[in-house]
């Protein structure tokens, strides 16, 4: 998986991706991160990439030409790719979308700044508009990092334990079950006995039950898409009724 980021702040991308799991994945060759400075493609003395908006208004707008020249250079060197523009106008990013993007060989992230990017270049190169939530950030770098981190975890070889990606939150439309480690008792609270049983069947049942209960408690909206058994639906209904919430 090759990530290419068109940005005004390449060091922000490089520094964040160089640590922890993504840093190890880069060193092992599972993923690559190519942060490209859009300013390098400006055709003026001061590498200026923005100008006043036509029609007036506050702020500045990123010009089309340096963005397009940056895009062309990436495509020429690395081949075709989906171009993701990080924008509050896009679809809200989800685990399902991450799984889709993880199947791509190349992804290009376009990070805007100021009041936005000239619409003409967006029409020319962007294939996907994606948002990470209904709020406004100073630029597209943080959303790009969020997406790359999520997608990278799904690339084979990135996680030491492949099971992790299958069992963590949202993998099956449910939140992840609670986790415990040593000591067996802490502040008077004991680890659930089932986790000490060594019975894999009971463990699997407990994990699933806890995922359902945690989801119905914290994110009941997710249950509409989750594939629940009749028993699990009943468990969720009982929890909702007990806590005074509406049924599924």
C-alpha cells in the first residue's frame, strides 16, 4: 500500500507516520508514505500557492495549477490512483470505507488549506470526497493521518497479530469487548472469572456478548447494521428496556 499526500506541510505527515505501528510498517515495507509539498510546484518567486477568491469574501484560495502539477508528477512516477480530497462536504469516513481503500495499491490524499481549493482542479482530479466528522479543521493533514492510520491497520503484515484487526471495534459492526491484564485484582476489582477459565468456547461467547452489550449501551445506532442472532437481539432488547430506552 502506497500513500501519497499532497500537502503544504509534509513534515506534519512524515513525523506522525514515522512512529508506532505505522512507523514499523514503513520500515518493513508493508506501506510507504510519500508526502509531497505542493509549494514545490508553484511557478513564482516566493512559491506562493494561494490567491484572493473571485467574487470577494474572506480568506484565500489555493490555486489550481500547483495542485494539478503536483498531482501529475505523482501519477507520472507512481501510476494511477484514487484521489481523496479531505473535505467536510464528503462522505463521513467509516471502517467499511477503510476496508475498501485498503484494497488499493496507491491512494492520493489532497490536503486543502485556507478557504479551500480552486473548484476547477477538484473537478479535474478528485475521485473521492471524504470527511472525518462534522467540524472544521485548519487543514486536511489531520484527517489524512486519521484515514491512513485506519487503512494501514488493514494492510496484511502491518499488525503483528492479524486477529487484532478482526476483533477490534467496528470490525463486525460492534464495539470491542472490554480488555484486562495483570494483576488479577486491582483496587478491589477482579478480572471476570471467564477470562481465567481457559475455555475457548465460553471465552468466544463472552467476548461476543460483551461487544453487543457495549454497543447497545454506547452506540445503539450501530446495531441497525450489525448481524445479530435472535439471542443477541433479545439480549439487546432486555438491556434497552431495563435502562428505559426504546427497542431495536
